[in-house]
C-alpha cells in the first residue's frame, strides 16, 4: 500500500493515507514521497484530507489490514465515494495490457521478484513492477511506466480485502508464474495446509497463454500441484534426486557474494555470481535466471543484472557494527525462513558467533502450530533470545505459541536461550551477553518496538 501510494504521488495524483502503526523502512518511503499520513483511524480523517470543506477524494484504496467495522471504513462506506482494494485496482487499470510475471510461494517472494525486476531493468526492458519490500537497488517498490511490456509482481497469497476474501494473486492476471515453495502459513486466514494448497492451485489454474510455470520441486506440496498446469512447465531444485530441469553445483561463498554453476538437464549451462548468500537465495536466483532466459534475455545481460543487485532491506541487512558486534536485521518469521536465514548467515560470517533474537509477531508464529519446528530452526545459533509473543489477546489460550516452551526446547538442544517480556529488557540482556566478534541477527516481521536502534545504542 505504501509503495502504491508513492507511485500515485509520482504520477501527480494527490494522495493521503491513514494507518495505525508505521515503521521503517516504509515510513521513510512515505515521508520521502511527501505523503500526508494520519494516525490513528478516525471518521474525521475524511474531512481532514479535503481541499475544501465537504469535499471528498475521488477514490479510496483499502488495505487488507482493515476489518469491517473499522471506524474510518464505516465513514467511507457511508460517504458514497467508490472504494477498491489494491489488487482490484491493478486488475482493472494496470495489468490487462502487460505480460504479467508473478512470483509466488511461501518463501522468497520479495527477493526473487526484486531480482527479476532489477535484472529486466538492467537489461533495458523497462519493466513495471510491484514488490512487497524495499530494494537497495530498485528506486521504488511500485513502478509502472508507460508502454511496459512486462509487469513483475510479488504474488501474495494473503487475502485481498474484508469484502473479497481471496488471495491477492487471484487478481494479477498471470502469464508466467515462479512458484518457490508451498508451506502452511497465515494461520489467521487459512485453516490448514489443504486450504493453502487450494489457493496456490487456483493461481496455477489462472496462468494465461502465452505463459509458463517455473516451479521449485523440492517439496511434495509443489509436486502435487504442478501437474494441473495447462502451460509449459520448467522445474528447478537443489537436489538431483528431484529430477528437475535445472539445478546448481559448485556453490562458493566469499562473504560478500556467491558464485554457482547453472546446470540444465545435467550439463553446465553457465556460471553466475550474486550479491546474496545462502542456498535459498541461490534457488531464488536460479528461478530468475530461468525466467529471464525464457524471455530471451542474453546470458551476459542476466549475469550483469545479478552482479549489480544489492539485495532487500530487512533481508540479512547490516544495520551497524559497534565495538566489534555486528547487528543484522531480517524479516524471517516462519520456521523454514528462520532456519535458512541462520544457515546463510553462518556461511557468510563463518568466524562470528551467531546470536539470534526472535520476535514471534506474525499471525502464524503467535500460534502454536509450529512450536516444535521453531525449536529445530535455531541450531546454527550459539545463543537465542526469544521475545514474548506479540499481542495474543485474540488467540484462544490453547492455541497460543509459548516463547518459554521454545526456550526450554532450544536449551535441550545444547544452545544458550533466554526469554524476555519487554523490548528494553531484551536489549539489556542481549547487549550484556554480546562479545566482540559476535553477529546478532534480529528476526521479526514488524517494528519490534525499535529493538535494533535501541540495541545499537546499548552496545555503544
């Protein structure tokens, strides 16, 4: 929503917005765009944004965080002014004329879609793109120039709006789909894994001709879904046993970048370099390589795009080093993402002791559905500090994730672990534990109460 608002502002549209909580990096994007922001939600905001008394906007675009009964939403409904969701707006006004390249999956969407958009832009294709994060390389997260041939979209499986309870990607008119993974997530809107798989099956069924499906076949969940595709299928995996069309070999990490061989049907096709670390990011890059090659982008252009891509904010992002202690910010919150991120950091910083700080904040991580899986996700860490789960007031007691139980489980695996209730308490504990040479990885999908700037100050 913030990226879209900034895009509209750049095109000359007057834009204002309301939100409950705003935090970096998107708060910085909105501020830099010059967008007037109101908080909290209130019926009076409708009149505050009018140029003249009684004048209202032409259109309201409503985010999926808004529920029926929200005070400002109720005022919007009563105003008679049209409103749409962001995916609906895109389906009607932006996507009908482009070849839409949708990156979907439980993991890797933001990095993969950003790398794809950057590589196409670097190759001179001038793509439109919509990314759910802030890139270090792309100038914006939402970009839709005139006469674009391609539109790169991060295909979110979360629901569209309170009046349209279907995945956002249902509106994205896909031609090409990269499917990175399918796991259970978003426990607040999906009852079980079967429901998640049904959503992705719907995406596959919507792929238009001409088009293709590029799928990572490392998991049974994806392998079960792909036979339904009615377009050409290209598969990739890190494991030869999966029989994928593409895989990779000879991965080397030097700390700043990763080099690997692209293998097509058993034969080396190319050797490429990316400024990312971890096998999960090599898989993301492999998917982008396949898509770009299939679109006719020359190999040297693809490799140049890879080498100049600088990653995503809040994805293994270095936030500062104080007295020899390096602090990393990462969005990882699903147990698979936590495990892969810590594996990647261990590869990238092999000489540093890895200290993980985790806030259970997402709808899934605040529930006990992955209680056991989280216990096994921190094995690369030398120490783990777990925050109390964020606001569990609306979750039944028997379904609530237990941070203390996670600490007990991590300790049983021989790793130092501690639970803390408040951010300031956690900052104090982590700063006291830290030693010169440590790497502290702070994992949260929210603002975490300003944990990182507070920690950097405490380390000073």
